């Protein structure tokens, strides 16, 4: 026996003549001196300029060759992974059918990672649209016509049921995102095994070996054998056709199941060796780019302009599948590699139709005092708009934010790097009763000014026409813990077109006096221009100027406590004089009594202004409490 991998192997034997009677004992052999890579290929894939390749998983059983079911399967090893809703990876060894589960950090697999073993020629796993787990075996017995598709238990990889049997070399297993049907092709050649058809397994969830599902020919390619297939989110199918002996096989675009008739189109200037995957997508779900590998060179090719293709890696890295973080995970013999832009921030469309969430940010290294925008995108979640997404920020600026998805299943939020240092961000959501967790992103805040904050809580928010009124505001350094008063800085006030300025004292408070020249509802504004050490800041509030002819209403409003964690309640308390009715605005709304209390529960990290305007015979007055 020849083994090109440095490993220890235990051999056993059976007496075939006597019905596979086991021969007592076994023999253990330690192989050494090889290149420690299956097939004798010790050259790892090479990243192109602007990209990086890291090892994600190692140790998956592989061998120089596998002859099974009367078919030579070349050099079998790890399959491209799929990812659970929690971010773990599932991969299967084509050599022996062992299914491995690896957490999001990857690593070397051992027997402890094995969920179950299905047998040789078990190809990549796929999640159905209904989150069922499927696998294809190219052959199960002594000929190439014994292939099958099975449903597996996601927890144990045990076969729950056989979906369909008697298939010829089923490969390229893919899920139609529109109907949820399974698609596969035939990747064998020679000996009568060639079949140029693309097959569709209708309603795979409601079939088993005793009640076979309907297997129909969806489309017939011009040549065979066919290889990898990939669906764009809008249902368009892409197929590599006639790959055997042709490292530049044609890529065929096939219309989706929502079309009135099935059409084919050979894509000019786009070829691949064996596999294919979707790269980036357009807002309507159509493919924007394809990931292909002509002659062992991995490329991202824009459909609109194939000549603008970008090389990602060389030395036959494999196409791989796209993980929930938008990066490419490619199996190569006994290992799986992660391919990503060197600058970080992968943006490919996740391959698995299981619900997942990906997280991206506007700038990985902003300056302190600046902002970053976090965008989380749900994939295959099917719940429409309005799904709450939680952004958990850990580190220097620890807090939790909440945003809801829009019509494109994306939710975005922006936060300020009040403190320097580093943050780590993860997004999560609940989809179909199950929690999905995004990739983790790091934010390294560079040097920059502290973040300032202006409060108007201490100033009266009403005055009498043509009478002097004192305006008050407080300036705080929010980067300090707790926020610290800022001394000796100028604050500029305006109300009704009249302005004044004041300098902050030891408590960070500045005052100045204005004489309002216009009656009615006005806006009180205060601004801080910023400095080398502090960012600029401003605040505005409603301000009522009465005529003084009748007793003017007065309003008092407070919120307690003034600082809460998102999702916990606070109490707003108010009272008024010389008023007959009150109306709430800002962070609350509706008619209110002239006095009372209300419980409020903010759901995001920000400032909330609870504004109350009370009116009477002498006019109206407005007060604001900020939470």
C-alpha cells in the first residue's frame, strides 16, 4: 500500500470467500516521509494581489485515488462546506462519507468532529429552502447507476430517509431558491454513463424511497458531462457543461422556474473547469458576478463585462462556497481555505439557502470621535421587512443597538466612537423561531478628539416678548467615564433670530441673556464649534415666547432616570399652569392631560426628546425632557 500522507493507519481484513468473515486482529502502519498532502500535491493555493488565503480546516480524510461503483473518482477529499444558522461549518469527506462539524473558528478535525459517516462518494451537503439537510452519493454499490439523494438529520448526519435512488452519478446538487426543489446533473463520463440532462427533483420534502418523488429533466445541455451548478437568488441557474478534459468549459445560463419556458444561453467570455459559484448580486437578486476557475485560476467575472474579470487566486484553489460572512471557503484535498480581500470585508452572496446574516461596516479603522455605519443583511429569511436586528458592540464603546430590516432585508445603524481603542461587533436576529448570528467584525478607533455633548435640560423653554431671558446649556466630554464637564469653552445660543454667547464654568455650564423680539413658537439652539481635543456638538429645543397680556402657561417636564439601557423603562412626569390642554411630540405623541406620568421604553441607543406643548388663554408653552 502507498500512502502519500504522513499518518498512522490501522488495517484489517475479511475472508471474502466465507461471506466477508472478519480475520482476527489488525495491523498498524505509520507512514512518514511524504509531502503530507493527499495526491502528493503540496503546493497550496496562492492569493492574487489584494487578496489573502488562510487555512480554515485541516485533516479531512483524503487519498490519491478512489475507485468505487466502477468509477475512478480521482483524488477525493474534503467537500466545500455549508454553514449552519449559528455559523458552524459542515463538510464531508468524499473518500469515506464522514460528516464533520467545525465551529466558526475552524481548525484541525478529528474523530470528535464527526457527526456520522455515510460511505464513499458522498458529495457536498446542501440546505433546502425548508432548512432540511440533503446529500447526494454518486454511487452506493457496484456500478455508477446506484447513486442516491438522501435527507440527513442535521444533528447526527444519520440518514432520515432516501429521497430518490437509482441515479447515475448525481452531482452538482443545488436548491432552487424559488420552488425549493432539488437540482442535480451527471458528472460521469464513459461506459455509457454520459447524460447531458439537468434533473429536477420536485417537492423533495414530501417524498421517500417508498414513495419516490417526481424526477424530471429540467433542461438538456448540448454536451456532457456536466459539473458544478449554482442558483442566483432570483432563480437563474448557471451550469458548467462539458468539463471533462476541458479546463475552459462553457458556462450556460438557464432560466429559472418562474419563467414560462426554459431557455439556455452560453455566456460569451466566461468559462470554468469544474465548479462555479455566484459572486456578488444585484438588488433584484440577479447575479452581478460569477466565481469561475478556468485552467486553475480563480476569477470573479462581471456578467456585464467579462473582460473586467479579477483574479483572486491561482494554483487551482477551487471555487468553494460563500459563507455567512460573505467570504469564500474552498475545499482542496484534505483542507479548506478561506479566501478574502486583504483589506477585509467580504461581499459575496452566501451560498447556503439556510437563513443567515452577514455584517459589514463602512470603515474598519475610523478616527475616535467619528462614526461607523453597520449594515446587517439577512439571507434566505423570507420574513419580509421589519425584522429586528440587534447589533452587539463589545469593547471601548460597548452597547447594544436595534434596527429593523428594509425591503432589501438589510438593517443599518450608525454609532460614534466616543472612546478610543477597539470594538468587536456581532449582529443577530431571530428568523423562523431560530437565532442567526453574523460574522464578527473589528473596529479599531484611531487617534482623534473626544466626543462632546450639549444638554439644554437646565434652561427654561419659554419667555415673555421683549423681556430679558436667561439661556442655559451644559457642555460635557462624553468620552470620559462618567462624562466630565468641559470648562472655558464658548457656547453660541439663538432663539427667534436673536443670539448670544457664554463661556462654560467649572460645571461645564454657560449662560447668556437674550430679549426675544418675536412671539409664538420658536426654536432654541445652542452650538459648540469644537476644538483640537473635542468634536463639535449642537442641540435644539422648542421655545415659546408669550406676549404677557394674559397669564402665560408654564410647563414642567422631567424624565427619570435620565440615562437607561435600551429596552428598559423610564418615567416621564409633567405638570402645567394656566393651561387647558397639552400635546406630546418628539419621542412621544398624542393628547395629554395638564399633568401626569407615563412610562416609556426606548429601543435604541440615542437621545430621546419628550416634548410637551400646553396651551391656554395666555398662549402656549413647551418643555422638553431628554432621555
